[in-house]
C-alpha cells in the first residue's frame, strides 16, 4: 500500500542557497504528522514542493503513489497556506462555492452545510470574510481545504497569529477531522505544544536537514526516558548527595529541598534509583517519571546541531 | 463552467465590491475624461459650428480625437485604480498561491486575472465612450450636420483601443504575477499619458488623421507589438516564480 506522502532525497536550491539538503520521510495514511522546525528551517519550502508550487532540484515526491504535478493528484490534497487565500470581499459561502467549482464538485450544498457546521461557522456563512476574526478565517480556510473531500490535508502553521482560544478551537477541529473524517494531516508548525497534543508522528527539520523523525512516543522513549523526580521524606545527608552525583547513570541534575531530579541514562530505571536510596535508609514520599517533552527533545536536537 | 471563467467571475465580484476603489475610479474618470471632452468641445467644436459652413471633416476629426482618447482614458484609469492594487492584495493574501495549488495552471491564473481587469474596464470604458458619442451628437452635430461618426474612428475607439489594453493587460499581469505588481502598475502609469498625449497631439497638428484606416492599423499594430513583447516573457510564468515574487 502506498504511503500518503513519500519524500525521497529531495534537494531544493533557491537563489544559490540550498534550502533542502537531501530530505526523506514518509507520512502514512491516517497519520497526524507534525513537521517542526525553527523559522527558515525549510518547512514552507517542503510544503510548497508537496503542493506543486515549487519543483525539487532532485529527488522524488509522491502523494498516494502519484506525481504531485498531475491534476488528479492535486484533487486529493486539501491545503491551508501561511496566508489563508480567502477573497475578503466575498462571503464565506461564496468562497466555498468558488473552490468547490474549481475542484469540479457537484451537489455542493450538503458538503458546505456539513463543513461550515464542523468549522462552527454556520451562523456567519453569509457574512463577508473581511468581517471575520483571524481564528474564524483559519477555520474557514480549513473548511475550504476539505471542500473536495481530499485524502490528505497539508497545513502550514494553521494556528499562527490566532489567539489562544482560537488555537484551541482549531486544534480540536483538526483532531475531529482526523478522527471522524479519516484524513491524513501534514501539519507544519513551530508550536511544540500543539504538535505534542495532536500529532502521532513528527519530523524535525533544521537548516534544510531532517534531524529527528518517527513516532512521537518512540522518540520520547529514545531520548533517555525523560526526567525522574523523587521526593524524599527528609533531607538527604551531604555525603549521600555527593555519592549520588558521582553515579553517572543516575544523572542527578538538581536537588531542590526534598526534591531530587534525575535524568537517568538508558538502561537505568526509576526502581534502581529508589532501591539505592532505600538501601541508604532514605524514605521516599513520591516518585514521578516525566517523559521527555517535545520541547526538551527539540531543544536538545537544536543544541546538538549548534555545537 | 471553465476554470478561467470561474476566476473571472469571482475576481470581478471581489473587486467591484470594494466601494472605495470604485468611487475613486469614477471620480478620477469624470475629472480626466470630462476635462478633455469639455475643453475640446468648447475650444474647437463650438467655434467651428459657429461658422456659416462648418467643416465636416474637421468636426469628424475633433470627434475622433475625443472618442479615441475617451476610450483610452476610461479603460486606462480602471487599470490604474483597480488592477495592480488588487493583484498586490491577492498575492499578499495568498489567493494566487492558493489557486496555483489547486488543479489550475499558472496560465489559467494569468489569463483569468488579466480578464478580471480587462472585462469590466472594457464595459465601463466603451459604455462611457458611447455615451460621450451620443451626447456630443445630440448637443452639437445632429442639429447642424446630422449624426456624426466615421467608421474608422469607430473601429479605432471601440475595437483597436480596447485591444491595446487587452494586450497590455496580458503583459502587465504577467509582469505583476511573476514580479512586483508595482512594476506592472508603473508600465500602465507611463503608457496611458504617453499614448493619449501622442494621439491628441499628432491628430491636432494634422500629422495623423484619426479618421483614416492607417490610424486604425497603427492602433492594431501597437496592440500586436505589446503582444509580441509578451510572448518571450511567458517563459517566466511558472508556479515557482509567481510564489517567490509574492
């Protein structure tokens, strides 16, 4: 079975600057794929290649096993670009009807009704887009992206510039779309919290290279199990503190009052640390294992790149 | 409905709903065209009609200059006030990039956007020119000489002048899409006064007879030259150039 998106060894140079340096990744059907990276990393260029707006200098890009430059392939993709692309002086309904006709859809009434209801715009459908808030515009752009019932949605920072409540609405809308409409979603973002909440797979791009790619859960596990917080019943003696610091595999990072924060290396479990403390007569009040957050992973990868 | 006609319908609707743009267009049009029509009428037509035997050829020439210039001015001002402002807005709003990511081609978008400006300009321009023709005939000519219109000036004003702007629309939209809309706007801003001043001056100094077939052919020639210049520029019409220029 063909993956939803398959990018292989893609290179792209613009004005003699190499924007994408041999990037490869796959997005499987049904994925909510988070495409992360700092500004200028190559996210938008990748999206433009996926949408056929740019041609790769080398490598191949396939959407559901087909070349992106075929008109039939483009009909399988819905998109929201960094600018929403809506006609300001037209109503939401007119914008949706226009794109439905572009995709040669017939019997659009029902689908428009359904999409405006999903996007929560049914009461404002006859208003001009110029009267919409940024959040409403983005929700309308999402409805427009789905007007032709595409298999894949490619979204370039859909919550950028939207206020926090608008961001929550859009995030919820994306989760609903993925779950209820069974779409593959390719989401470019630099909002780590957003990606962490809704994506199951991610790729991290920096300076045109993919630095991290895979299932979010696997990546978290692979980052050394995150941090462990152990709260002791009483203060540990200085000698034990010294001893703990010298056990490299425990990775003691910090001692804050009764709290000890560890970043254990691979193969070292929470139980190992607890056993060690118990063997020294230390009573444990609480032990919390915190998995590596996307933010920590992101920061650590980018730090590695810089060094 | 074909994709180009979809772009045209939507684009025209979107542009014409901008009331401020339309008001500016009408005000500038009335000032420029009326000034030209009134000054030629009062300074040249009225004195000629005051003669015992008005020179019909001369009257036809004055009418020809008025009609041809009115046609050029009315269409040209629409281009100046609407075209490149709308193209700039559509590029910055991501409308052009969004259209290119659909099954539409760069050529569809280019032709569509050129016609979005040309069609209303043609309708406004030719309607205004026709009204001027009727008013001048009613006020001045019908009572003295009968209805006045030379077939060559009719062709130059109602066919060749719009054709010049159609070709200019194709060229400037190509430049505006693949480069900066302001550069395309500058071309129209220079073209309009130059061609209007040139045709009025040449006609008034008896160098060029606006009521002759060579004048019509010259107009068609200008349109052809603009079109020929446009052809090599078509190589730049790619999705990438359009998106990067935004």
